[in-house]
C-alpha cells in the first residue's frame, strides 16, 4: 500500500550513488529503416592536411557541399578530387548525403558539419594531430552510434612535414583521448612501410563488408602502406577482413573492423586503394580505385554502407542518428538492475518495503526524511535527430506529512540539461500539493531535443520539517 505518514530515515546507502555518465546511453536499433527513406549522412574530413603534398583526399573541391560543383554527377570527373570516384558512386545511389569538414571536428555543437548531424566520419589519411577536444568529439560520436572510417598510410608519410604521420595521428586518437584510452577498438596501427602487396580477403560469406550491395571483395592493394595488430582480449569485436600475404590471425591485418559503444569502426592500412588517380592539377596521384588486381571500390563502398548502418545486417544508428528507428532509449528504465545506468543520490534507487514499486521490486525514492534534503536522479541519453517523436514518461507517486493546501514546501523538478550541466528546460515541478494515493503517469515531449545528447534529471528538495516523498517507477523515452 502506498502512503507514508512518518519520516524516512537514511540509515546508509541501500545502493551507492556514482558519478554521472557523460557519454550517455545509446540503443541498438532492432530493425533497419528502408534504404533511402532518409539518406545516410557521411562526413569526409579535410581539416587535417588531407591535401598536403601530393595528397588530394577530397571528394570535391566544393566544400562543404560537393553538390555545388555538380548537383547530379554521372562520372567521377564531375567532381574534382582523388576521392571523387568514392563520392560520386555513393551520390548516384540516392541513399547518401555527403559533406566535407574543413574546420575543427565537434560533437554536439551548432555548425552544419557538427558530427551530431552525421552517421559516419571518414578520416582519409589525416596529417595533423587531432586536438584534445576533437578526440573527445570523435570518440563520443562513435560511442553514441556513429561510424568511423580510419584510413592510414605507411609510417613516415608526413606530407606536411610537421613531424606527424597518419600512423601516429590515428594511434594517438585511440590511445590518448578522454573517453576511453584503454585500446577501445582492439587494435593498434603498425609502424611499417610495406612497399607492395595484394592483401587477400578472409572467407566469410556472411560479412557485409566483404559481401555487400556494392559487390564481393577478394583483394585490396598496398602501394606503400601498413597493417594493424589486433588485440581481441581488449575488444572481442575486432576482426581482420583482409591480410597481408603470409599473415593471419592477430598480425598483418590490412583491413579490420570493430565496434565501440553503439558505433562501428573500420581501418584500412593505405590511402592508395581509395585514390582514383584524378584530382587537382599539380598532384601526383595513383589509380588504386580501379586497380585490376583488386576490388578496392567494392571494399570502400561496402564498408561505408556498413558503417552508416545501411547494410542488411543492421547497424549503428549513427552518432547523429538521422535515421530513426522506433525504440525505448532509457537504460534500466524500471530500476530493476539497481543503480546501473542511472546516477543517483545515496539510497534513492531502492527496494525498501517502506514504499511500494509500481512493478517489479525496485523503484526510485527521492526525499521523505522530514529534514532539509536534496536528492537527485539522472540519466544521459542521445535523442536521434531523425526522430519526430520523443516521448518521456514516468509514473510518480507523492505522499506527504505536510497539511497545507496552498504552500509548496517540498518540490521535485524534472529538467533537461546539456553536457555542460546547463538547464535547457524544466518540464515540470511537483510538490507536496500533488500528494495522492497510487501512481500517476506523467508524459512530456522531448522532440525539440532531437539530435542532442541531453541529461534527464529529477531533483527533489525537501524542507526542514515534515516529510514529502517523491516515488518514481517505470520510466521510458520512446522515439519514432
């Protein structure tokens, strides 16, 4: 029976509180949206010396939007850049929206090329180190569901003579970031300069990168490149798909895939396979895209498809999650796993018999002590930008020893905060005046926060005398 007339006593933590999870909860979609319903959004980086020296790793000289050069390209020469074959092939399907980033990479910002607006980020042989903020942005993007395509080159390929090459830069991204530096993808890039080879694909007929809608992959190309060493003990999802001749298992992986959080990762050990041999005047380029001894185009395109979550096997919903699959986003929504996923004050998430859950055994109980108390309960979540509906709901029971019918002595605020802790909006404020028997469902639309990572926070504040208990159960954030 719900209802409490005496004060609650804090005899110790039933469940210890913990620090707020900053990167949020991402939910793997259980169904794949129809192709082309919403274009898969791909961002090619050109803000880290990708055009230094003879490199020309761009899909078009028109940035950020290649459509400004030619809105309906039919051949790779309609766009200018050594990656134009890649870009045009995606554009012609009608399933992809392509952009180029020329400034610092961000996540959760307001720029048109902010990573929250994309499903996949392509890093085509970067030649300057990513800043601390950029590494945080990239890793958070992937963890929240984005795809990351890292393309390296051989060690010593320092095209802008700043002392850093792509091997060092990409390894630095993986090992020196604020999100997870403990080998998050399960591989490291080898400091090698392999002059030539045709790495072969493993036998795996079900793999969507090797057998995707753009064709079957049999071989790739090394024309001065490197490989990766796999460490499945660090990340069991890592998998080598193509290997340098004479290598297999955890060494000599020329093309590898992995996952991190809700996102996907692909690594390629050379930029020559993505080079179509045409680009801006004055660059010495190499046509690896059309090399007759390899199937590089199919590899690049299938991998892009997989990273964007467009393959038949499903996929990550994207860091910006422009494609929206109906889902419930809150983790541990009924509190049955204790403090997992939620950040809460001591003893807030409990199975105490002094109150009753709406369902199950656990619930969240804020305040109820009859003394000056502030309790909090919070969870961080990314709301996909492609979703037009985002409905937050929870069941709330309020009981109180207060006798007033006009003064709100004790309150519960329901708020939305950004990653910096700034309150973006207060959805509701409840008080002792809302006391009633039983639970009442409360619902709010969060559709205006689509495309953002936000924290949902409940804050209960109680005065110095006479208890008020705010009891929550069966939360949900349903998007579609």
